[in-house]
């Protein structure tokens, strides 16, 4: 088993977008002087430290496990959120229709 760094970066980027956070918001919340570390995470060049993963998971209201992509784990992420939206919405042609 191994962490897929680039895919994890893509997941972080998606979660930030879904949560309405910008790179600058994360920079500020983490107390970083500049945003380069966050940009490196979302580009997949490096991963956050364990401490930063914990902070990121709290900010995004999810678990570290749901941020990480391990091996071929991408489909689990999509399924998890599809099931969540199905509970809240009706689906038409794989697109949510809010009631």
C-alpha cells in the first residue's frame, strides 16, 4: 500500500473548492508566512505533515483517511460523496437535483 501523492493533492484541491476555502484561507489558518506549502500539496509535489493533515481534516470537516488517496482509492471517494448526495437530493443523469 502506498499514498498516491499527486491524487491526494487533487483531492485536497477538490475538498478546498467544495468547502469554499482558498489557498490563502488555509495559509492563514495554518499560520504559514506564504502559500507555497499549500500550493505544493495541491499540485502533488509534497504531502502535508501529520500535524498539518490533522488541521486540514478539521478545517474540511473530514478525516485524514478521506483526504489521502491510497493506491486505487479514487472510486471510494466518489462513491462516498455520491451516496451522501443521494440521501439529500434526487439524481437525474448523475447530476444532483435539489428538491
